[in-house]
């Protein structure tokens, strides 16, 4: 005997039962609703077909799979895109850290609320500590980036600045920063952000157009001159450090530079240290010149030989000591954001030489 065929449900009841399909496919229906729906599926072909499709689709979902994309996904996608179609204007390797760090800071600023724009970031350097609101940090970055921009013929964001007193360390940096902060103190923070961001993009675009030769353009900071290739890495370093200052002030998570970019920053600091060490009182005394081996650990791992008493390495150097330190910690020390006497380091050999380098590194910092 064949089983009796159930009478079709009225349209309203049919739609109500059909509306349970999504929850049923995910095993989210109560037992009574599941029983009702399964009796209906036995007699309704269209609903049974849709239920099968939904159940198959639900099988692809797994609570064990993370919903957030893998951290390396962005770089993989960009790399794949660049392989398929080369960019019309490629950013030089030495300008890539600046491009990346300014974009990261802009993303942080985009998320700031009105009250967070009023917070003061603590920005230490070897000469003291500045307490700047985020818009004032942008004025500072804009003022110092202007040294690089004017070297390439870009408009100087600082105008009408009087002559700065001679012999005052970092007088040009301090005066330009104060001028911009005063000039834009009454403007909305977003307007200051737009001024800074426009300059960063113009700078990246200009150095990219200049090509490899653009890295040799001399940049005059007032206290020293360096090639633009080093200046852009320097500006990336300061942008990251001050962005982290702002992030700490507003309790915002902030990522450090990528390993290749961090390594460029460490390399610049390591190459600059001999000038700082050689400029100390009593440096370059009697005896053979000393060399220290700096070993960086972490994603930007590497080794550098640092002359302690002269601007250049002596021939066939024999290090008197080795200093082992994490790359991020070394950068924070160079920015005067760490106490050199409390740094977690490994060392071997002449302890006095290690102490000299640790105490000299914060002298690389500027206001």
C-alpha cells in the first residue's frame, strides 16, 4: 500500500515553513521546527532542492577557519598585481619606507575622534620631551619634510620664517616647527592632516619621477647635509616614531615597519653612529681605533661594524666587543625612547665600549 500524499500547505504556511530553510541548513532550528520542516521537505520538491543546496553551502562554513585575512595576503595580492601589470611610476626602494609609514599614519589619523585630536602625545628626544597634539605632530613632520621637498623644488610649507640663531642645535627644525604650529593652531585638525598628506604624496611622486639619480639630491637640514636616499629613510623613521607616540596617547594599536623597511632604518642609524661617536669630547684618543660589532636580532636581523673613535672603519678591523639587541629596541633607543642603561641587550668583550655605543645612540634623535 502506498503512503498517502500530504495535502499542499496553504501559500502563507508554505512561505513560513520555507523561511526556516536557512536556519535548518545551519542546524539552528529547534527540534519541533526541524521536524515540521523535514515532513514538508518529503512532499515539496522545490523546497527539498533548495534545502539540499543550502546544506551543501553550509558545509563550506567552518567555525575553525579564521574570518580575518592572513597578514601576508595584502602583499601577496599586490605582488601578483605588479607581476601582471607593472606600475606606471615605481617608487624607489629607498623611498618605499616613507611611502608606507606616511600611509600608515594617515590610516591612524582617519580613525581619530574629536576628543582624540585633543590628546597630547609624549615625544622624547635627547634634548628633552615635547608634548604635542596630533595636529602639532603633523606640523612638525610637515616642517621637517619640507627640507626634502624644497631640495626637489617643491613649495616650502613654511613661509616668512626669520633667520634662525647660528650655533643653536637643530635651530632650523625647532623654528620651522614652531612657525607651522602657530600658523595652523586655529585650523581644524583635518585641514592640517590634508596639508601634511598632500605634501607626503607630492614628495613620493616627485622622487619617483626623478628615478635613481634622485637619490643623490643633497638635502640640507641646517645642521648637516645628506643625500635624499638617506633623507627619505630618515623621514620614514621619524614618521613611524611620532605615529607610535600618537598611537600610545590615544591607546591605538600600531604596527612597526615591515622587516625590509626596518632594516633600512637600522642601516642608516648604524652608518650615522660613527659621526656621533667621533664627535664626543675625548673621542679619538691615543691607542688603536676601536670597533664594535652590532648584532641586530629579530625580523631585520643583521650585523654592522661600528668604529668608535673615527668616522671610517680601520683596515682589518678586530672588534673589541659585540652588542646584541633587538632591531625594534635599537630603533627606539636611537629615537631616545629607551633608557640606554636599562636596555635588554647581550654583550661580549669590552663592556665600556658597549656602554659608549648605547649612550651615544640617543644622540641621533632630534626634536
